[in-house]
C-alpha cells in the first residue's frame, strides 16, 4: 500500500475538439437591416442658442448665504474628522 500522507496522482484525459470557428454553421453573406430607421431632423434655429435663465437664478442667491453655507460645511467636516480621530 502507498503511504497515505502523499497525495494520490490522478490524470484526466480531455479530448481535443476541433476549432468551432473554422467551419461556421451559417454563413451570412448578405445582410440587411431588420427595421428601417426614420430620418432624424434637427431644428436649425435652436442650435447654438443659450438661455441666460440659469445664470440669473445663480446670481439671485445672496453671497452671504453662500459663505455661511460654506462655513457650516467646513465646520461639519472638521467635527467629523475630529470624531474619527478621537
């Protein structure tokens, strides 16, 4: 009997299959679209125009409010870092 501390040597024989890409089952020589896509028409008058409404909305926010919001965010960040290190 063989020593049980050594692993058994087993071999498996796997047959080599021929390359399936060598002989395709279906050869597609001529293909056509299944669906005819409609032509897309882009309106020429709206190209390149930019609305100034978003800029006006941003300018309507008071600067003091922006600074207070930034200071509050920085304070919360510092407190979170302090709690993490403590």
